[in-house]
């Protein structure tokens, strides 16, 4: 249930209405917009009489939310959410570009790539410290040492760092070490992890699961929002279909669907979607053209010898060319890069 208040409602009146509603067993989350103030009611609203709520002099109208995701719903939060990290944004007019290697390998590697992607215009540095792999024999990442090397790269370049978390036991370390905590596709429905991340103060980037519907994806985001973390961004990285030519099938229509239903920003990872480096540039351009708020691009200085996913990584010079080619596309859709 959404309660839309009249403009310029007094704070004391809003507090009184909030207390009245919470006494009926629901949690009330206020959203203060430039034009409207909205109270989002989460919980069992069946006991609340909407006509009595609308009788309150500060209430404009009461609306019901049909979808199971409430706080991620655009009705709850009409204005787009902008996620902030170290002065950089995801969801603002400027398209966010997150770039870097699939995994951190050496100090020299991550430092050099960080310098290269920053020079080309990237807003954030990505790098995997903990790597979820299909095979237990594959490279699993440098783990805690990888986080240390990412911090050194941040010190050298000033780029905020994005890295994937695997275990709830590492949340305190990630909250101290990285600027945006990434939840990978395989953990999208790890609800224990999501509940714990809902309590942290750092932004969370939630990747879509391998075979998740858009509603399931938004319901996972709901766990984070319901826990109190309002700095949530989504990442479309391709879904599993019957097609085997590409690693996954990039669902560009999901960007439009999410933006229609939700206020959360959504970025696109064309590298994991295609699994082929030569597709990354074209898919990135298409994502910007249909309204993505950002991109996550895998960049490696020596893809042929990468310890992880070299086949889908582009080189720094290719990334620089891609950024140059993206700028007029961003401008054409009213954005900047």
C-alpha cells in the first residue's frame, strides 16, 4: 500500500499518521521527493481501511501495489534512485562505466589496468578477488590478498572499487575494503547473504541470476531494501537459454522492463553475457541506446594469458576506442559519458 501525502504536509502531522499506521502492524517507510512525500506500507495491510486513511487531512490518496516487490516498486519511489560511491554515481545522467579484469592477478596487472581504464574515462574499477567457478579446479581468485591489491589500485588512481562477495562471513571486511559490494549471479537468491547486506551502509550491485525472471530479480533486491540498504543497483548480465553459441543471452528488454516497474538503476555486463570479446563493443552500444544507466566491461592487458575469462576481455586500447564510440550514442539518448 502506498499513501501519497499532500504537498507541504507538516512534519508533525506526518509523524502522527506514521505512528497511527504502525500501530496497526505495518512498517512505514517515508520517501521524500521534490514534489511528493510518500509513505510506503510494508507488511500485512489487510487490516488497514484505506478510506479511513484517506480521511486524514494530509493524505492525497491511497494506492495498492499489486506486485510482490514493494520497496523496489516505482510506485513506492517515483523518482529514480541514484547510487553514490566516492563521489561517483550510478543512475544519474552520466552513464557509469565499471571496468577492469575479471580477476585480480598481480599488483602490477591491476595497477596498470586501473591507470588505463581511468585514462579512457571509466568511473569505477572492477576486479574479482573471490571467484565463483563452475569447476573446483579452476582459479578461485587471490581472495583476501586480491582485496588488498584492489585497495592499492584505488589509492593510486582514486577510482572506487567494485568486487564480488561470496560469504556473509566477509561482510565486515568488504564494507571496510570496497566501495560497491557486488552480489554475483549465482548468489542472487542467497537470501541469508542478502539479509546481511541489507544491514550494511555500502552500495550493493545485484547481478541477475542465471535463469531468474525479472520479478525474482526485483524480489532479491527487495531483501536488500527491506533490510534498510537503499543504495542498490541492478546488473543484467545475460540469462541462460537454449542457445549455446554465446555464453549467455543478453536480455536488453529487461532494462526497459525494470525501468518501467522499479526506481532502481540498472547497468549491463556485455562481457559475461556474450562470453566473446568481439561482441562486447556492439552489445555495450546497444545497452546505452536502450537506456542502461551504466556498463560493466572486462578489460585485461593480456587476455590470452588471463587466469580467468580472457576470451571475453577486451584490451585497454579497445576499451579506449569503445568509450570514444559510446559518447555520441549517449548524447543521442540524452545522457553523457
